[in-house]
């Protein structure tokens, strides 16, 4: 009985690429007493403090930052709704499920997506800035470009600064989905000259789902004014006019989620941004070495293209990925993820985001994977897997 309780309640590791594990300090922040967030000056103070900390984490000096109640799709849709109208030509860098997905949002607002970097091989590598340069040169009427920093379903990381430079040279507006990179990978809003950057709470920030982070440049505000989105809930001008100019929230915030996010960013700043990023890199390298020890193929064609927040790989031929995942969770207590879209059933993923980017977590995930593979008749050397991970973290 005791054994089964231990297994159920303490020996469980959530190693998915979001939602992620909630650390103890963040859990405590979630338990803070709720007041009326519209009326409580202390809540407004913590909200603004969280915005300032995010400015530091994302290196936003000139732009605005908002944290909205609603998961990251809210921010993605708001970014498109406020910058795209009927006939707007948008370059969609589509080397992944979310990259490709931007096209649907753009069409929903009357825009015309031009999809690039959507080939079989493109999905296994970072987007090529020279292709983006060529397309922007060829199509001078492109006003907006969309990019996903870390395309979570394939574990690919795009080079924000390089793509940002090309887009700026052509004078287009750059919208970036950084949902699964913030807090695990350097995100430099100013250096990359991003115009709208969107984040979420449930990835490397180890906070429950339910918050969207948005950073908006001065250039983006000019376009937002010009487009003058006529909808209501997604109108970003409302946030600027009410919150920045009058200190009033447009809608009722979920205060405890803000307390939780604030605590999570405090933890990141205490550890130091560089240390946090280094720890994620170690987790990625250890994961790749574990895959090598298991004779499994990573999905990205090189570690240079891989995101330090998630490792995507192909299950061995003849092994059903869902059956494998089920054993890893039910028998060994580690939750890893499958994938989405055209990668469903073909790719498995281990998230190492935030507190999950640790030696213990990576060891637990890959030794559980190794044991489950052995259960299914695949030949593995579990000691070699553990050794490879330990070597990387030593
Ligand atoms: C890169 C990326 N963008 C957007 C989202 C959507 O986030 P949410 O589910 O919070 O709306 C996800 C979620 O997995 C993601 O990985």
C-alpha cells in the first residue's frame, strides 16, 4: 500500500513540453489569498513588477509588455487581429506545426499568407534566413512576417536574431511566437528587432496554463493604429489606453496566476538568466546523448537546430509510440508527449523546460524510456543511457 502511494504521489515526473511541473514556490504563490484584482493596489503593484521583470528577461527597453488572462492562443490571435486586415500579404515561415498554423489565423482575418520553408527537410532544421531574404526581395508587398522561435511539436529552434535582421532590412513587421522558448532560451526582443512577441505561462515558466505574455514595439503600435482592428476583446489598444494610461485592467485578471508567474520569474532571476539558459543547454545535450545510447533518431537533423527546451525523436520502427508512452507513464511514472499535425504518431518528445531541465528529470525520463523500450522487446543498455546523461551533467 505504502509503495503504491509513493509511486502515485511522489514518483511522477511530468516531462512534457508544456504544461510543465509547477515548482513548490510557484505552488505557494498560487495559494495566496485572492482579493478583487480590479480594486487592490497591491495586485496592480505586483502586476507591474511582473511586467518589469519580463522586460528584463526579454530585453524589452522601448516596447510595452502586457500579461493577459487566457492561454497563448489568445496572444497569437490578438497579434494577427491587430496587424492584418483584408488583403494584407504575410510571409509565413512554416517550418513546424505552429509555424504553419499561423497561416490559418492570417486567413481568418482576411490576410494572404505566403508560406515558405514548409518542405520535409525544412521541418528538421532552423529556417534559412537567405530564403526569407529572397522571398521578401521578390515580394515587396509583404507587410508582416510570422516566425515561431521554438516549434515545440518538432523541437526545432529558429534563429531569432538572424531572421529579425533580414526582416528589418526589408522593413516588414515581425511577429514571433516565443511560447516555448521564453525562460529556457535567450530571447532578445530589442536585438532581434521583434515587433510583437507572444509567450505563454505553462512552458519554461513553470506556471499553470492561462496567461499570455505580449511584448509590443513602437513600430507595431504604429501599425496597430493604422489597422484599427474593429473587434472588441482582442483589441490591443484597449490594454494600452486603460492599463498604461489609467492604471485600470480592461478585464478581470486571474490574480493568483500573476502571483505564480511573478514567483517563477523571481526564481529565474535569482538563478541568473545565463545559468538558466546554460542548464537548458545541458539538458538538451544530455538528451541527445541518451538518444544516441538508445540508437534512436532525433527529429531535428542536427543538434544545432534543436531547442534547448524540448527533445523530439522518432520511436523505433515497429514500435507503437502511444503504447510506448502509456508504459512510460503507467509503469514508470514519467509523462512524455507525442506530437501534433503531420508528426502525430511519428515523433515523441521529452520536455526539459524550467525546473524540468535538471539532471534528475532527464535521467528519469530517458531511463524510463529505455525500460519501456526493453519491455517491448527492443534491445537497450540502460546503464549506457544513464552514464551518457551523467557525463553531460558532471
Ligand atoms: C510554440 C507554441 N505556440 C503556441 C502554443 C499554444 O499555446 P496554448 O495552448 O497555451 O494556447 C503552443 C502550445 O503547445 C506552442 O508550443
